[in-house]
């Protein structure tokens, strides 16, 4: 995976930071269009870029916290099988949580097991206890 051109990388980082500042204040609906704008700056397929993964993860996270689970599943699905996503504990956590919320329990179990394999129990520390309980039941 090549590096983004410096000018694009800087613009993407600036927008992502702005989106993160909204997300940090639980203003997820305000963060979404900013993350989307950053994603649109990526040349070609977003999945070709590491920045694409963290932007899609941020979008999925914002949709998750906005309880827009179906939309989150749709957005995260575009990256769910990429090597970057498979190796990202945070991506797998949000992917699994969203899948669980839409009733796709078998797929959710796989994603949450992957998140746990990467980061251990700590991946669930700041999450609702329902996800750790589901993970333990499905293990």
C-alpha cells in the first residue's frame, strides 16, 4: 500500500481531526459529514488506503453511537474482509457490535473473537458489558 500524496494526507488528517473533535463531544451526527468529506478526498478506492480504513471505522463508530446500526453494517462491510480491517481490533469490535445489533449473531461472534484475539479482554473495557457477555457465550 503506497502512501497518500502529502497534500491529500494533510487535508484528510485535518478533516479527520475536526470530525474526531465532534465525536469526542458525542456529536456523532456532526462528525459524519466531515468524515465523509475526508473519505472523498482519497484517490481511487478508499480500501486501497490505510486512511480509508480509519475513516470508515470512524464513520462506523459514529453510526454505531447514533444507533444507525443497519447503515453502520453497510458502511463497514465494504472493508470487513480487507487485511487492514481483519488486523484492526477496533474495526472488528465495531463491526461485531453492529452485526450483533442487527441480529447477525454468527458473524458478530466471528468479528468479536477476532477483536479479542488481537487485543484481549481490554477491547471490551469501555464497552457495554453485553458485548463481553456475548463474546464469552459464543467462545
